[in-house]
């Protein structure tokens, strides 16, 4: 059974860089079938996609966060990481890592992209 | 980027049927996926693609799509189905961007 686990500081000071790591177990992050993503959820609010990475290192970021986000992958450790710079209180959230999968419907020619495995999430608070 | 709009809240009587909708331009190109989230827990995938359920998801959950609208239907809602539900799809720009819906709180009466 695939498992994902987020780790990193739970408290970050304003203007500093938030750093989190997601460790994948029970499967290889180097599989060509999947992307790996970060999603966050501010307290009491909805889900926001931060970005995704392929094992080769190709990255895709939410345009609203792109200038501050870096996602990287370490296949030797079966991990991928998130860095979010210049944080403010608005970045306080539960941060989730997840596996992104895809399915193609031959009959309709349409694709589906979905996050099928999620970590438990980690709360990061931005405060001095 | 695309947006996915959901009704903020719906209620359903125990054992009855409820439909949750998700609207957005990207849904003309991609199927939506649906997630259930209970308080203090990570989201759980309940529907993906045309109408596919991951292993362990009860068959009272089903999905459908028409035009720019995707729907999640719970047929015979149970007390344990009370949760927040989010839709998700690729952005219609084709740039591998993802978008989540605004979320719907389902209350089982």
C-alpha cells in the first residue's frame, strides 16, 4: 500500500522560507506513470493546488504562487520537496502531498487527472 | 486559469439522494475527480474519470458529466457521508495546471 508522509517545521517566521519534504513508501517515485503534487488548505478554507513534479524533474506551478515556489525530487531517497519563500500569515495552512494519476477514456477521448493517494497533512503556521 | 464552482452547502435526509455539482470551462475538456474530506482528515478520492470508484468506496457514490458541469451523486446517503466534497480537474489551458472546486458541505439530516 502506497503511503506518503509530510515532514518539516510546523512554525515559520514571516519573510522566511517554508520547507517541507514528502517521503513516499510502498512504491517508487520514479514510476513513469505518475506526477507528485503539493496541495494546501488554510484553516476553515478550501483546497489549493500548489504544484506538481515528475520524477524527471519537470515541474508545474500554480500561477498565483509560481514566483515563490520550488518543488524538487530526490529519487534516491524516494522523496519530493516543497520550498515556499517570503511567507506571510496567509501561507498558514495544512500542507498535503499527494500522488497524481491519470486515466484516458478511449470512447470519449477525454482524460481524467486525479490525486489518488494523500499524506495525512502537516500544519504550518507562519508567525513571529 | 480556470475556476470550478460548487454550491457552498447542501443537505439531505438520511437514506435519500443528493447531487453535488461542479461547474467550469475545463470540464468540457477533462473529467472531474471528487474528494470527500471529513474534519481533521486528509481528502479521500471517491470518484474519478467518467464514473470510476477507487477500491473501498461504496457504490452509492456515482459521477456524471454534461457540458461544463460535473456531478457527484450519493444515492441513499448515510450519516457517515456528512463531509466536505471537492471537485478537481486539469486547467483547460493544457499547461498541466490543476484546479480545485470551492467545496460543498453536505449535511445528512
